C-alpha cells in the first residue's frame, strides 16, 4: 500500500478533521493488491469501511441525480452506506443551499453519536477560497465561521474530510493552531506503486522484468490515468509486434510526459563526420569553440553518457535532466557560445537554446516570473517564463546566466529541477526537464565583492596565478581551472550554504580558460570574420552582392584587439568588427543602392594602418 494511504488510515483514526490536497483528480488509485479504485470518493469509502464507519456523506461532487458529470452540485449530497446498500441522493432546494447544508451539518449531524459517519466536502476551495489579507466578503466570512464551528464541534465518532486542489487555496483559519486538524497531500504514484501496477497488469504479457523496471522508472511524475494509457499502448504494441523494445517504451511514455514521440537524442550519430559522437564530436565543437579544449571534452563525455542511457545509474533515477553543468570563468571566453553550440549539436538549431539572466531574479517575488504568479495575482493566467518555455520546447539547452545574482529562494527551484526533473507551475501543470540539458554560468572566481557585499580575494588570487612568470602555459591553465572550481565550491558551501545544490552539480564544474594565446586569438578573429562574410551573403543574396574580406584583416585586428581579447575575451570583438567593417561597407552599399547597382563584389582590405572598402 502507498505510504499516503497508510497515512490516510492513521490520520482518520487520530484526527477528527482531515484536509486532503494534491493529486485529488486522478481517475484511479492503486491498492496494495495492485487493483485500481476509481476516484478519491470511492477510496475514502473503502478506507472508511475498513475502519468500521457506517456511512459517508459526500457533498459538492461532480454528479447529479442520474450520476452524470456536472459542475459542483452544492445542492446535492450523496449518502453512501458502507455496508453495501445503495447510495441515497439528498437535495437542498433553497437559494442559499451552501449555508443551509453547513447549518444542518452543524446543528443536526456532526455532533450525533448514533452512527460513525465521514462527512466529505469536495472542492472546499470553491466554497471558501484563501484571502491573502484575511479579509473575506461578508457571505464568505459567514461560511468560514460555520466551517470553523463544525471543526470545533464535530463528535469523536465522526470525521470531516475537506478536499482541495492545494492547501494554499483554502483559509488558514481551518488548520492553524488546530489540534483536531491534519493536512495531508496525495502525491503522484511513486516508483513502488508504478512497479506494482505494471508487474501486475503485464504479468501475462511475457515482458522481461528489466523492461518493467524501465517502465517504472521513466514514468515518474505521471498520473495514474497516464499510466493506464501507457499500459494500453504497450499492450497494443505487443499485439502488433509480439514484443516491445526499450526504445519503443520510451517513445510511448514520451507521448504522455512531453507530448511527443520525437527523440533527438536517439538521432545523434555514433560515428562518421561531421557529428559522430565516438569519433567526430570533439572536432565539431573545436572547429567552432576556440581555446576551451578541456570544456569540450567534458561536454562530449556527458553527451556520451546521456546518449547511452547511463545517466542516473548510481541514484536509480531516470527522470533527471540529461546533463547538468556549471560553467565558470571570466567574461567573454565562450561560456554562452559553447552552450549555444551544444544546442545546435544536439537539436540541430540554436533556437533550442534558452537563456535566463539571473540578474533579473534578485528579489524573492521574481520566483513567480519563472513558474507563474499564484492564483489571484496579476499574471496568473500567463504561467511562468521557464515552465512555458519547456512546455513548448522540451528538448532544450537551458542556461541560467550569472547564477550568483539570483535570490536564494530560486535555488529551491533549481534543486527540484535537478532532483526530480520536473517542475509544477502556478496553475498546477507539470513540465518535464528529462530531455533537456541544464547549464549554470557564473563569473565566480573573478569577483572583488561577494553576494553579501563583503570583500573577497578571488580576483587577487587569480591575478597572482596569471602573472606568475615561473609557470608554464599548461600549468597556468590547470591552476586557473582549479581556482575557478574551488571558488564555485566555496560559494555553495560557505557563501550561500547550499551544499545540496553543489552535490547535484557534482563534478561537472567546468572552468574556462583565458584566451591569451595568440593562436586562440587568431582563430577567434578568423571565425568572426567568416561569420560576417556568411551573414552578409545570406542577407544580400537577393541583390547578388558578395563580401570579400582580405586575409590581411586577421593580422590587423589581432594587433589592434589582441590585448583586449586577453583581458576581456572575445565578446567585445564582435561589436568592434561590426563597427569597423560595417561603417565602411555601409557607405558602399548605399551608393550601390542609389545608382541601382546589383551583383556587386565588396572587398574590405588593409591600407596602411586603416581598412577600406571598394566595390567591383
């Protein structure tokens, strides 16, 4: 039996009033025998019968006299004898039926000691919702008072169960400092329940036990209704093909988890250029990302683990993100650029790259920007930026930039993502991160002031390593990486005291190198010039224009911006190149437009200590 069902029995024995919230809308719940009980009301009836209660009185259910689906029928109560007799429908016909039912319960029924009854109020949050300031309208205040009196006066032989979607959606007066009240959450089916369900229902299908284990693992975070649908699809697959593969199981589960059978991870080629994971992937990244060989190797190794399916072997969890990284290093050395290229490698487009600037999430209330505003607040209907983005594109590389600037409460969001691989937004919708890669970036290690405003020696220690002339280049790079890794660990362990988040990141702190070597700088300049040329071609293809950049430009820009790249990385170089080349090309483009010229070749070349542009 699920732990929460044990808790339900225990609390019904111990407390007169129980508030149940969470997974209350599921179509079925699993018993310890592996059978399904249809609906929460039937489960309460079953539990009440086991505990020796005589009747349940269920109010506010979605039914009418004929048992048809309906909006909550506050005029109707279903009285169910637990000895097997037929249920009775009782109707209150007055206009003020909610108040009348509560008054009747208070005055005539909940204090009775003739029978043992369980009174059930379904969707209590629809009758009396939570008021943030505690100020209720006069009719609602009357109802809150009535329910409080019921809680205070219910006899020890009777029980009151109030059911809500969330405990935060009902008045706190019901349970605050109330020894008669317990609050209990119904969770989604846990692994033990899922394994019991599939091992019972698939016993006659001759499915190997390892596939039942796989199915139990990868269905974490799903409702029982989803589990039933998955079972139906699995049995259909077996009927058609006499077997079901592990890859097919994953596809079937993804239909219900992320809404698609698509699996870009399985399409990553294992061998062959340009992207073969075993023999070509490192070169693919190194052709695009300059000077970060160590980071590239770490990335490729992580992709191999995700592609092979060995992620989560130590913990047994199959519902975590595919990979998690912490990119540390100075600004402008390619942290964001590598993340974008990772999205392109995995999902064939940089549009699968999602970036969230954590400097926009410094305040506690900004958590709502990620997961949505609570009910009743502005923006509730819009959902959260993060949850909406993952719902729309579950196969993504998600970058949280400058994580040290985020409010500490947002760290709890990250912990849930890394632990469970899912997040529930303010509207109760669950999104899954199981097909995504999570990357945190930070300039920790280069700071002079920490997140609490205290002076830190990070930059001084880094300068000592960089300026130590006795170190070889390889030794200097190794010590710089050690400095950044140590700084990140100290940030989590001592500065914000979040060791648990550091543990989830594990050994995937990747420190980026400075771009001081001249060959690094040459490669960066050449890549940027190539980008400018290709983008010009794409943008002006309709006019037939072409842009030729002289080979001398590399040396020109290296001499002019080499020191800047060493100190600040390649980020500022992009703007500098666009400004210098763009200014002189713009004049020639406008002249060509004025004269109605097309199919022009624009050549940018070095003339002494300046660059010029001519057309031909």
